[in-house]
């Protein structure tokens, strides 16, 4: 590994500052046209074309994610509507043909001589929320509020895509300053932790030596701009559960029915009664339930949406095991059939301490201040953990940076909006961290 020369650090700073206006343009555009997971069509089309212009080899369509490892896909009708909307909103029609059917996301590769393989992950999807639009809210005041009803970049992935394109551009412009291979993964469907595993299964990070990703993180700028690493993200599994019973007249022949509604309710109440674990924190949540047709018919069907979490992958597995026993037993009590559909999954993650130090040192040379301590605890879940684990299992190192941003609303709230100064800070910190890991030319 080479330390970053003062000369290269200065170039990174200048090139990134020169891009500041472009970064803001990109961010506002992505913010105005948010797209939900596996339907990021306009977004992916822009990403691919920008990367090609910068000189990258770009993998997309069925090469981006392993087809049968994608979790939580939308239904066919939603998908078709999303493709049609993207077309109307300026997506490249030729690219759309290749990415429709939920083949969103892209991998940009720049082979630039001998040296390590540096991987990066930027997530690109939005959330099903109706954005706040009153004055005093930055995107509303500046006129780039979401144009899509009930869809919003409330997790800051608009700024992540932007940083990803910014990093790609600066790394390409500084090609004569580093030697190695750069692989930038633009990941679909991070929300609901559905997409990362399918990129890992496609083999994109198998040869990666150093893996980096970032997430914007609500925090004041007072003493630091970012945390070089994080951990404590909860492992999690998301399920949809369908109970199937038998309809019967609720008064005339209730004994002939099999009550799916009662089976589901029994399961839900007992899911919350799973014993806590002495090994660390766990969670269970059922956030949605639907059952039956009307009051005088024994409910034939029930559907609920649930998740479990655990501080470690093992604790999450404990929760999964107990949850499945309860669902199975509740179904049996009412002689119902059931199916459990896995909708998303993430494992726990931890940044490598020595890599965090190297990131802190590199970013410091481009004027981006690291938090003390370097490691900040996450209480959410993040499927980037699958990429980290693959790289770490292969002997490489990985980290998830948290880029601080003041915000009135927290992540996943309708008033979440990043401070736009994070765009250049993020690009500088990541480019410096990457270049510092590679031999100079
Ligand atoms: Zn999120
Ligand atoms: Zn996020």
C-alpha cells in the first residue's frame, strides 16, 4: 500500500470541488425521480450511460444480479408500470429492453494495471413514503421534491448514487495516479435488504481485496464529517406468511371451516412471545396483516408481513427458528396450510479496524475529518454485510463509512434530506481511501 502523496491529495480535492455543481444536479435529479427496489429503471439507465461516457466497462441487465437470488420482487403489473413511467421520464429505450423485469443495478469496472482490486457499493433505491412538501423543507424550497406519489428517497440513496458517479468520474480522471482494478457496484433493492446477496452470488466481489461503502447518517458536523467504520448492524430476515384455510358459513356450518384468520392471529401473538436471548439483543415485528372476506364467512386466507432481527447472525438464526416453529404450530391448531416466503435478508457486519485507520488517514489528507472513535454503532440493518463478509472470508478487508449530515428528519422519515455539502466530502473520502490502497503509477 502506498500512502497518498500531497500532490495526489491536492488533485483529488481540486477535481472533486470542480464537480460540486454537477453532483448537486445529479442528486436533485435522482431525488425528484425516486424508484422502488428492482424498479430503478430511469436511475439505472442514467447510471449506465454516465459510466460508459467515463470509460468504464459496465455490466448490467442479467449480468448485474444473479437472477434467482433476487428477493422481494414486485408483481408483474407494478413492474410494467415502472418501465412505462421510466420510458416517459427519459430512460434510454434500448437499455430498458435489457433491464426490464427487475434487472436493475450495474457494475462498473476499470482495469488499470497491476495492483489490488478495490470494490465499492452504492445503493440506488427509494422508499414507499409520501415526501413532505411544505415550505421550509429544502427539496420543496428548491423545487426538486419527489415527482412520484408515495415514493421518496428517504434513506439518502439519491446522494449515494451521486457519490458513486462522482467517485467514478474522479477515479477515471486520476487514472495515472493509481494502479489496480476498480469495481463499482450500484446495488438495487437495498431497502428490505433484498439486493446485495444477488450481487454477491453473481460473483462480483469474489476477487475484491478492499471493499468500501458509505451511508449518509444524521449527525451534526460539529467535530467530524464522517465515521470511517461501523458495526453492530442487526442481522435480519423478512418474511411474508400466507395461511390457507377453508371457507364455510359462519353460522350454518362453522365446524366445516378452517379459520386462517385465527391461525394468523395466534401466530402473531406468539411471535411476540418468543423468549429473549441472553446472548444479545433480538427483535420481532409483524407490521401488516390481512385476512378473510366478510363477517359471515370463516376466513379462508390470511397474510402477514414480518421480520426478525438479531445482534449477530446466530441470534437472528435463533429468532428465525423460533418464528418458524410458532407459525407451523399455529397453522396446525386450525388445520390450515401455510407458506413462508423469504422477502429479504442481511447478516451482521463489522468494519476492519486497521482499514478504518487507513481510511481516516487518507481522508484527512483531503480535509475530511474522521469521527473519534472511528467506529459508530448502527441499529438498522444493511445487506452490504453480505459483500463485506464475502471479502472478509476471502482474506480481504471491508468497511462501511457513515457520512454525517444534519437533517431535520431522521432516516426513513418524510423530512429526511441531506446537506448537499456531504456530496463532495463523501467523494473525497472514498477516492482518497481507494487511491491510498493502491500503488502509484
Ligand atoms: Zn433505508
Ligand atoms: Zn439506506
